[in-house]
């Protein structure tokens, strides 16, 4: 059972923004700076999926996905109320993510998808994945 009434839950969910999110994008920024990674932009150009970070010269894009909104297999918990709506919503988000991944790869972009929990639990591993893509160490 939801601990909030319908109106409060609706307001809470509506307040979640697709860019500038503190649990995802704002969490990665200081790690990029601390790691000495330069040349990135935040949502600077029109690309499929509107990547959170873009390394133009290296043609690398980074998405930092919220675990709930993108159906993380480790963290996602289906809400008990309005299940049909949420199943459809999360399913559409995941399909859109795959479609955008294919489009970006077709445009010769390297794509990194980080999950919110990965950034919280092991930011060093996330930075190492980014370095690997940027410097072509794979």
C-alpha cells in the first residue's frame, strides 16, 4: 500500500524531471571533474534519447538512468497501485531506450548507460567504464 494519498503521489511523481536530476546527473558531475575527464557537455546537442553527458570529440554519450523509471532489474519495484499504468510506462521507457541505443550506434556514437544504483554503489567503476570508452581501451 502506498504511504501517500493519490494527490500527493501524483505531485511527487510530476516533480521528477528528465534533466538535472540530483540522484543521477548531478551525482556524476563531480566524479567526472575529480577524474580529470574534460571536454564533456551536458545535453548540448540534439541526439536520440537526449543523452545526459556528451563527449563530442570522442563521440561518446552517457545516460544516467534512474532505476525506477528505466526498470532496473536489480532495483525496480512495481508500485502496488495502478499497476497496469506503471507496467506500460516502464515498458515503453525500456523500448525507447533500446531504440535510441540503436539510433546512436547507427550514427557512430559510443553509448554508456549507467544505472542510478551503480553510481551510488561504485562510482569508481562507472568512471573506469567511461574512461575505457573515451580512450578506446576496449
